[in-house]
């Protein structure tokens, strides 16, 4: 039996999820959103096969969300993890580490993980120079996309993990 799953990884929607990103990640078994979601509409567009994992970004607090969505933003944890075939994925927004989160600090904080996902910077990063790997999928909406919205897809099995970056042009 081949135990393999896919994980759609996105961040920094800022209230708008590019439909091409939604289409890409919704084909996955799991979806991980690394924060700065901004409203329930973004979360409602995410329909993974198995589970959605979302964390709060620095802009995910009740004063930025609509009043009738405050109960949703309050449930978003600052960090989360997902047990996958072959290892643990950990996600946080990254803002606690300033404007440019240090990958070595993240590795130190989550040494038991195989993959650490963060957002906040809106800049894509796929750092596989050491374990755990550290990735930032870039921005999935319209805000500071640096050329266009992007996401990542993790293919995880017991024996191999592979990350594809999916980037689109500005719409």
C-alpha cells in the first residue's frame, strides 16, 4: 500500500483568495493556511479532502474581522501541527520573529518537525538546506504578491517528501 497525501500550503490572503490558488489547494487532502486570512469568506473557499488547518496571523484579530465573524477568528490558534506520513508539519504565521523570521530560529523552535510553514513576509521561500525544511508559500491574494499569487503543494509519503511551488501571474 502506498501511503501518500497532498497538502496545499498558502498564506497571507488578506481577505481575498485568488481563485487559481483555491482551485490548486482544493485538490489536496489537507490545506494549511499560515495566517493573515482576514475573513471567513477566505476559509469558506478552502475545501480540502480531509482537513483544513489554519493559524492566526498578526492581522487576524477581532478588530480587523467583521463583528459577526469574531467567533471564527477567536478559534484560530497561533500555531498548529499536522501529523503526516513520514513526519510532522508545523505552521505559524511567523510575525513573533519580526519582519524576516530567522529559519534557524524556527528550526530550533520546532526541531521535532519535518516541515515548518510560515507566512508574514509575503516572500516565497523553500529552504531545504537543513532539516526541518522551512517554507513560506508567499501571498495567496492580491496584497504584496511580488509578481503574482502563489502557494505550495507538499507530496508526503512515508519515504519521500517533495514540495512544488505554484505561482500565477497577477490577474
